[in-house]
């Protein structure tokens, strides 16, 4: 229950910040252009809070925090007195109207740069992308990658951490052509290049892990099958297991590490398992019956044991720190790279290079928000920056009802010297609304099918 409440809180916090910053961009530029703002609303539905400033602008915080809007004085929406026509949005030059429209997405990009800047100021820590194993008949296998190698670059872009490796691989999903890996061996400074044909490489939409999708199983410290905790009243405690027990075999099959044990138990709900273990230097034999548990639509076995996850070797931890000026440059580059990645992913979905199953909606966003918050402030800021970039890019798409659609109309007006006809705008609005609602339904459907 507490985890659910925290997830909801961090999701609403992220959406509230993004919407407020986006709408403030429109609001701030509108004021600078001499446009009267009637209402600044964060959220939809019934107002929870409302107040007015000395300029007559009403500020509203509404119950449904899934968007917001800035309502400006406009003769197309309501009659405007002759004394205020110079304050109306529709009376401003096309360039001023374009500036107001662009300001919302631009504010999201500025927020992303600021968030990344703080992240890089605090320092980035990650794990070196060392190969644990290579999947047969995969892209990595065709590139002749080997266990123990560290991937230091992909297509010439440095990959100091596993996260950086994943981000670089994401850019090649659905593509043909050659992918180039730069690798080095442990305790060596020599670097080698190797390559392979992608051949339209894809990743599983339900578990989109590009590193495993390319055929690389990252190195992980071995987790020995040693009991570190027991669930009170659980099957393991009732069977007589104790903290410190080293599991040796299950039904005569050797248990080499904790993963072997987990796989064995999950596959045997309600089945008696005979376990050989080592306790205080003596081999003992116990029997345990895993509970039947429903998880993600599957029935699995659980015995109520926990294990201590060992730390990574110090030499595999990468810590990167930047000064204020350097961090700002890196933050700007990261925002640009993320924007290009989001735009490229949209293009690949439209052209069919990658599946629309990769599209995620509010449920996935909520899960990621909660998980990133648990990893700490820097992780949550990184998630907020990614979401802000995505919102900025999506809003600039030339789809009517989005900022990019309005911008398209104003560009046409600037070129031809007269506004786009109201009839064309009305048709575009209906088409745009259909597309946006369709994408929202598809994203929500993808979320539900992943549960």
C-alpha cells in the first residue's frame, strides 16, 4: 500500500512539474508579447485552488493533473471590447503567435537541460559494460564479442556504463547496416573494433532491454545460494531453514548460485522439493513445499527466502563528475541526443521499423516514476528530464490540436500572407484529435497487456 501511494505521489509530482513548466512557457511569452492571459490552469476538471493576480489572470489548480492550458484573450472565442483588441492573441503578428506556441515545448527542453545539469553536477555513477556471456546466433555473437570484454564504444560513441551502452543501442533498433563495437580486455588499455550486420534487429516490446536484445548478458557478481533472510511463517521457515544455510542441491540437481535456486522453485509450485544444504560445516537434508503464487498471469512457486546481493568489484564502478560549466554543456548535449532519439523512434514506428508495442502510457510512466524515485534524487531527475524531452518533442509534431499543428498553420500563414481557412483548421482539428486519442488508447492498451 505504501509503495502504491509513493508511486502515485511521484507520478503526480512529475506530471505536475512538466505541465506547469510547459504552460508557464506559453504564459511568459504571451505576457512579453502584450497578450492578456485570462486563465492559467494546471489540470482539468473541478478547481481545487483558484486566485487572481493584479493583471486579471485567474490561476487554477484542478483535480485531474493530466494536462493544463493557458487561455488568452481571443476574438475567435468571445467578443473583445475595442479597448482591449490590442491585447488579443489573434490580433498579434504571426511571428508573435509562433513564439507563444513554441514557448511551451521550449520550456520543456530548458527544464530537461536544468535537470540533467543537476544530475551531472551531483555526479554520474554506473557499472562498466563488461560482457558476462554472449547469446548464440545473436548480433553480439556475429560481432565475435567475448565474455570478459568491456564495450567501451558503440559506433564511435563512448559507453562508460551499462546505461550508456543501452542508450546507444536503442538508437539502432529496427535498423539494417553495420554496427561497430569497440572493446577491450581486462587489465589492458588496447582497444579493438569489431562489427556485425544488424539485419533489422529488434528487441522484445514486452521487455525492451537492448543490451540483452543484442545478445549480451552483462557481467554480474555471482550470487551464492546462501539464505540471508526468511519470511516469518513462510514455507522455508516452517521447513526449518536458517539464515546462513548454503544450498547445495535440489532433488539431486546441483544448485550453483541463487538464480538456479529461484528458477527451480518458481517452476514447482505446491511440489515437495528435497534440499541438501550446508550448515555450520555439516550437510543436512530438508524438504520444502513452495506456495502457489499468481504473478503477471503465471503461477509460480515461492518459499519465502531472501539473499544478499554482493557488491560489484570496485574496478567496475564508473564515477563521472563535472564542474558547473562542463555539466551544462553535457546536459545540453544529452537533451539534444534524447530529442533526436525520441524523434527517430517516432519515425521508425510510423515507417514500421519498430513495433507500436513499444509505445507506453500512464501505467508504465507511473511504474518508472516510482522505481526511479526509489533509486534516489538523481535517478528521479533523470527520469523527469527524459519525460520533459518527450513531451517537448511530441508537442512539436505537426499534428493539429498539438503546439506543432498550430505552428504549422502559422508557418503557412507567414508564407502565403493570409491565415489558413477556418474550414481547413476545423478539419485538421478533428483529424488531429482522432490521432491523439487513438495513440492514447494504443498506449494504454500496451500498458494493460504488459500487466
